């Protein structure tokens, strides 16, 4: 409880850019005073409320669930609402996505990519309106994959996405969710391959940064194992 | 600014405002009934209240032989202090499980004890072990649904804020006026039906658990279009929320931590709540159910301790958790353990030390008055989910919002598709009105004046202090006066600082503020009219429940003024929904 009242002053350099009117992005520097454990989002909100009424930023839940506040802080993608502030921060929109303005990205292309993967169980027969037989442990594993926030922190961090034809960790994880779902009859491995699964370096950065504590890297390793040894079912 | 703002014309059969579960379920149903559907999201599609839910879902699964839909219906009425719309409560009890199977068909995997046996638990106010859930919570529910929209190729328009419905001279919906915040452009969708699925009003309060988008937009839009609101004086507060740090103050702390062994056993005690004198103050309010009481009783009991100076310095009370449930809590809800760890400390995360808790605005029990097919009084205007009123009455069972938004989302979608089929709306109908309204909302752009964010804070403080958990006639009257002053002298001075039309947050907040005032006035007016205490509505000047008030208050607008009137209950022991072609 004692840490509640400790105060800090942080310096935040925010990348400002309005594609409809600005020739190029520029950094604007702000100072914010607040509790030591304030989150990056608290800093951004305070800037909007007190210093830059025209700042464009995005958040909704403030608790790490909607996944829409992701930004880069000193080059590392994070959820602004979860990341504790640092004394000096450079805050930028999440790359490599198109910027609408300032810290807000256009997520429509991300959902186009999800849509192309058809992430619904492809059933041999329709659900019959009684509990579907699923092993309880497997159900929990599916739930874990289904807890992916689609925040794109992992895709932003992934060095393979940067250099190679790879959709990114989040998309592999969702394909894996389908692959282990007992109702899904579709072979998801070809989709993972087409999405660039083999381009993954195995660096595990996605796992380290995932705000939902998931491991997209493990999903990729599981697909690779299936590719060599065959899927268990 | 511009007297003749440019409006991009588009067409659809059904326009749905809101991308939470109610909106998405409506979209699926309307699409499957043959309608061309557009879903509008005020922010990114995933920024919704459903997403934040624990996802606990009341339904009669047949796995508890003692439970049945009549019992669920009765629990809903008991919790709602008897003033629920019985037809809607009946539908909720009858259809919840079918919609849970829909979610399973979409790919959700409910927690289970065995391959075909869901795990059941207790929930606030329920009398049977009934509630199902899944470890992916509201996130999982929204994820499986969004992919259902994708395979149907349903358009989800991010950053599209519904501003108002467009009606013809007969008062029938012919379109939706929408501000595309991402481009700063106006759009008018000509459509036969609009579904309001914009969620609740928790952002009207200083401390709330919901997402920042829940400013009551859809309910206000319904009211302005001529629909009536019902039970709008009832706002549900979750009793058990985080007290600090500031960024998450008000976020709910999940029921398993609070319920302890009662989570599994209805005869066990829930975690004890203590004031700063170490007293179990809940016993004064509910000696029978004690800390396992309904959310309204607990929230009020905690708030009174805080208001009367028996809270902690941070503004909460102490919850004594039950260490024995830590293992299952960690397994079922690891994210909450992490959250307790990060914000409170290890001993609290291990459920070994007292946890500070406070109430927080959670769920809008009232809303637009609907019939069993989610029709408002305005032809072509449908409402589902938290934006609608009547299902839960004066208080809601924990775990009943998730089935509500599925059951009534689907009904709204089906009925809207049916309505739109024969609506015969002409493209561009009502454009003149839409242009005038858009021009009016452009006036604060680029002028100097007051910032909306400051006024928003004033409204939130007034609502929290006087239209929240503890209410009295004098304060409600002074709050209404304050709202009227803000409307008269502050709104005309509002200004939008930023020059860019793209993602102009102040512009959005200005539009939200008008909605917040419309709804704040409705809530305070109805709260003032209801001279008794019932469910979530507590009047210090009328502290007892009064059988004469076993009725609903309906709020409407007559010639611009709010009109609050009493209506008899919709009481049917067993609902027979009106014959409807869609079924």
C-alpha cells in the first residue's frame, strides 16, 4: 500500500502524425507527474486531459482485456494499460500497421487477415444442442488460445515478420486453436504453412511479450511437430 | 462549422450499433435471416463491455437435477424485486441454454468436469448451482463470435459512432446518421431497421467497471427517437472492485475470490467483509444470506460504511478471502491472481491477507423499453442487451447478463431482419434532417470554449454522489437542477480544440456528453419519482420497500420535456410470445 502514494515525473516523447495533413511524423515531448506505479496509459490520458487536447489515442477497458491500446514504448510493443511507466519514454504507434492518427492504428487489415483464415470450427455435422464431448483439459487449452487479445503486440515484436513473408505469431496461435478443437475437421497445417510458419526464428519474443501470457511460439512448434510426425488425430 | 456538411450515403437492411455480444449475436441472426447487415463499433470492434465480463453464464443445463427453468425464472424475479417484465424474464430462463449451445457451436469450450459435463457454480443471488463459464471469459465469447461474423462476411465498421436514427414524418426509422470518427466524415445509412446494442451507462459514474465507450449513447438515441425507457432509475453496482491504483479503480474483482467456498456450496459462507472497526457490517443488512447476499444489498452496505467514515483511508472496506479456494482460483482465473499480485501484493494474491474492495458502477438495469422481440415503440428501432430494460427488474443476478445479450441479441436480429424486408425505405430518405443534425454537431469545431472532458467529469461526480448507490429527494432535485444548468449554460460553450477531424476525441466526447446528460436526467428523474427503496434503488428518505410501488416507471419525451409515468407490471406467469413470422 505504501507504493500507492510515491510520485514520479516522467518524460514522454509522443510520435504525432496526421496522414491527412502532415508531411511527416514528429515527436512532441511532455512531462507528467503521477504515482510511481501509473501505467503508460495513465500518462497518455493525463497528457490528453491537461496538455494536448488534440492527441489521438485509443483505449477502452484499461485492464488488459480489449487489447486496443497497444503502442510501442522505447521500441517495445506493450499494452499501454498494463505497462508501468518509465522515467523516459518514447511512445509510438504499433508498427507495422497503418496509422490513422498519432497513436491510433487502423486494425481493419488485421481483421481481414483473420477473416481469410476462417477461424470457426468446420464441422462434419452440425452441433446437436447437447454438450459437445471435449476432454476437460483440452477445453482449458482451447480456452487459453481463445484468450488471445488480438492486440498485435507479438506481431509488432516479431523479427521474422519484419524480414520474411510471415503473417505473425498471433495468426499461428489462432490456427492452432482450430487445429486442437475436436469439432474442427479442417487440416489447419497448410494454412499455417501458407501463413509463413516456417519463417519463425523460434526466438520466443512473442511469448515473452504476450500480455495474455500465451505462447504463440509453442503453437508454432506444435505445428512443426505435426508437420514432421503427423497430427495426433 | 459547415452549414451544409457532406454526408456519404450508404445502404443496408439492418444497421446495428454496437459490436459487443448483443450486437454480434443480432448481426448473426439478421444475416442468417437474409438481411444485409452493417455493425457499427464506436472504437475498434473488440473494445466492448462483453470483452470485460467474467463470462459467467446462467442457464439451466439439466446437469443439476434440482434446478429447472421455473427456478431460474423465479430467481430472476426475486433478484429483480418483482418488477421485471415477466415475459422477458421467462424468455431469458427458457432460451439461455440454447444460446449457450450456439456459443459452443461457434467454438467456445465451456469449462467442464467430464467430456460432456459442464462445471457449474453458484452466483450472486441465485438459489441453485447453475452457472456455467469458460476460462476465456468475455474475451473468448467475443472472439468466437467475431469469427462467425467474418465467415459470414458481415461488415464491421470500426470507429463508426451512431449519432441518431433518421426517421420519416410518421416516426418510422429510415436510416442511421453515423460519424465515421476515423475519417471525420458523416455517413447516412438508409436502412429499414436499426438495432441499438450499444450497452450501458456505466461511464456516467466517477467509478465504474465498464469500458470507456459505455456513455449510454444508444439509450439516449432511442429516447430522442421517441422510444420509452423503463426501469432507468436502477443502476447496478458491483460490490467487489479494486480500490487502487487509480487506473483500475472500479474494476471488478471476480466472484470466486469473494465467494470462497460458497462458489461450490450454497450453504458455505462467502468471504467476510469488515469495516475499519473490524465489524461484519453486512449482518446488519442481511443476517440470512450474509456476505452471500445479492449485489445490491452488498454494494449499498459497503457504500454506507465508506460514506459514514468506517472505510479504509483509500476508500474501501476489507474483504477476508478464503485461502482454501486459492488452488482452484489460480487454475480457473489465473489472470485475476496476477492482477491482485501486481496491484495489491503477494499475500492478497494468495488470498492470505485482507483485500480492499469498493463498489463500482457495473450494469444499467433499465434501458429502452422493448417487447419480447426487442421492438421499441418506434417502428424499425430494435434494442437488445444492456441498452434494453425490463429483463432484470430492480437488480440482476450475477451471471445473467451473458445469457441476456445472447438471447435478446438474437431476437433483435431476427425481428429487425423481418421488419426490414417490408420497410420499403428509399435511399437518401431523411437526408435533409440528417444534414441539419450534422451541421448542429459541427458548431463546436474550431471555436474557443470549455473542454468536454471537464464537463464530463462534473456529470460523473454528480451521478456518483447523488444518483448512485445512496439517493435522497433533495440531492436528486439539486442534481437535476445542475444538469439543467449545464445544458443551458455550459453546452453552448463547449468547444473542440483539435483542428483535425480524424479521430477527434473531444468531438466524440462532446457528442457523448449530450447523450450522458439525456440519460443522467432520465435516471435522476425516475429515481426522484420512485419514493421507496427497491433492488438497486436506495432512498435514504424512503428506506423501505413499498408494495404500492410494485410497478414500472416509464420515461419518455413529450415536446422536448421528460415525462415520467407509472405503468403496471408486465406480469405473466408463463410467457406466450406473440406469434411471429420468423419462428
